[in-house]
C-alpha cells in the first residue's frame, strides 16, 4: 500500500513532522509555501493531506487543483483561512485543534484582567519614563468581584476555574451551558441582561456568528454596571469598537483589554491611544507550549484519518474514533448503497428522507451513516456529491431528513431502512451487515429479499404470475447477458413481486426495453453500485 502524502505549507514544529514520519505518512515540509499561492496551486494535487497554520489560504481556486486531497489540518482553532464550503463540496475533511490553545488563551484573558485592574502597562510606561506617579495609578482588587463570562465553552470554563481560584464570583451567559455543567464548574448561569447588570469584569469567549456579532453594542454597554472593565481574547467583532470607545470616553466603562480586533493586523484602531485600554497583537495562542501542542495534535489527527479513517475535531463532518472507524466502515458502505438503490429508482423531486436505525447500528455514529445514505441517494441525480457534502446539498434543496432510532424489532441484529418520499410515492429499502462484513439488501418496498449489491444489476417489479422467470432468463440469454446471481421476492402468491439480477457487464438498453414488454412487468431498471 502506498504511503499517504502530507504537505506542510506553514511553520510547524519539527516534532509534528516526526509524528507524521513515525506513523508511516510521507511528509513534504515547505514552511514558506503558504505565501506563494501559485506554487501551492501547482503542487497541491500530489498530496492526500495539507497541514497549515494561518499563513496558507486554502481558497476554492487552490482546492480545485487538489485532486487527491482528503484532509486539511489547521494547527489552531480558527479556520477562516480555509474555504469550508469549497472543501466540503470536494469531500475534504477540515480539522482544527480547538483544545491546544485553550489554556494559553484563558491565561491571557486572566493576565489582561489583572493588568487592567492594576493599570500595569500605563504604570510601567510612566515609571520607565522616569516619573514616580504613585498616586496616579489607583487600581481595584479582584477578590470578591463578579466576573461575567460570555461564552462558557472550553476556554470560558478554564477562565471561570482560574477566576474562582482568585476568589472571584463567576456568572456565565451561554445558551448551550446546561444547569448541571454550570453547577459542576462552579458558575451561576444567567441571562445576558443579568450578567451586564451585575458584572464588575466581563470577558468574552464565544465564536463570532450572526448571533454574537456586536453582542456588546451601544445598548448592551448602556446596561452594564458603571465602572465595568471588559476583556476580549476571543474574536474581533464581538464588541462594537466605536460604542466601546464612546463608553470609555464617557467614563461609564472604566477600562478595556483587547487581544483581538475587527480588522487585523490592527495598525490603527478607534480604541488606541487611551491610558485605560490595553492592546496586544492577537497573542491568545502565543506560547511555546500552545504552538507545540496544536502542531502535535494536528499531526496526530491527520495521521489517524489518513491511516485508520478516524475523524476528530472536524468542522464539516461528525467525529469518529479509531475504535469506531472499523466497526462503522461496513455500515457506511451499506448506508451509501441503500441510498444509491433508492436514488437510482427515484425520478422526481425528493421532499423527505427518513433513515431508520434498528438494533446495534442505532448505537453507532448515525450522523456519519446518514451522510453516507444521503450521498448515495443524491449522487445519481446530482453527480458530484460525497459523504461530506451530502447533508449540505440536501438542506440546500429543501429536503427534510429525519433520523429514527429504535431497538431491534425483527430478525436482524442491525437494520438500516432508507425511506424516500417524492411527490408521486414513497419507497423504502432496508439492509444489514452480517458477520462477513458484506452489506446485504433484505427488503424492498416491504418485499423480503436477500441479495448482495452487485456491480451491475437489473431491478424488475412484476405481478407474480407463472412463466415470468423463464421468459426473463431466456431474454437475457438470447441477448448474451450472463447472470451472476438471481434473487426473487414477493408479497404473496399472485401479488407484487421483484427480481434483482446481478449480471456481468453493463445492461444493454434494448434488454431493458424488451424486459418492460414482457407480460406482467411494471418496471425494469439498470442499477450500478
């Protein structure tokens, strides 16, 4: 088996390069390549993986050339330099390392809070300028003060923990923070208005989204306690910089410490030039330990994916552990083939897809299985769809996708059923994986069958009348079409029946036309898997 190849186009720790090598991944280390987009576009097609920091811009134009690329690993949390929709459309997994910078960023926020409380930068500049302005710098204690944390995820929780250690009271606004989790980490969960009213210090630790953009705007700042101090080590744009400047000038906000800005590099900013404002150049992740951690983490994650199929910290696909990957693989294949079976028989617009997981399979990562089923379903109609892009494509087309999970109810330890509703009809198909790991079709439209998915198949629906099998087999024989397997099923004697025939080679169009003319045949379709 050929070794997967990874290109590192930004400065990454030598230890990360060694991890790739030790794991059996071929590495091309070109740390300055990120600055040369033309050269990157020229060679990117040779690689299975791309490891980057922030300098490399993985644009749609570059990804178009990335014919073999399977994964992009960003050493760090921000993936603004990767065009996620373009990567998703091409089936490229995009990973980041959300936890490698967590402690470093949290410590920076605490450091800025302490510096702000005691006016350290201004006092330092004054003292080093030969002044001794002991009475000018009157700070505040942080003990017993209330810290308001906006966004209490990984980093926010670490900040809260450190603040509790400093004997502060911590309140948190985060819609995704459960009351149990809040209790576990020792914070009081509150609504945003309550936090604004009560906090002596406010620190932000939330991503920048439509909902969080300017979460501290002029009206929010007006609700804060007079003398509040604000720290932002998360993302520029969470605070309205103009509104904050006005609140600082009016004296309502006593001070601000910012590591991030709306426009970066921040060569000029409305907040600059004030004695009660501390600014740092996006240093949240800038410690030796953090840079090493994220580099090692991204090397491990990418190696895991390329060698075992394990997916962790992907921003465009569900996570799959190394233990789950081999168990999941045959069921992903089954889900994709069931989707493909339904998709090849569907000729009109799909309004709803229901995927039912019964038995052991219901305890697996069903999001990954659903993505596989949708990719199989959509590919016959739309062509260039993959397991990564399929959920997005389905959503764009207004399809309702339902997942149903239940205990095993029939003869199978695990059963996946894909039901597709169109404006004309509803069709369902079920399958399982036996001990041999081979996906099998076990039910089509309520008719029991037992068939493997052949490379080339003919699917026929007919009335269960004597003579059909002989006529159909003779027709295939006369046309020189060799039968590999022949599977039959019916509702009841004389009722609806189906035939699933695996044949060698492609099915000639005239054979399908002749099959349709046979007595009692309702439908005849060529399928390929």
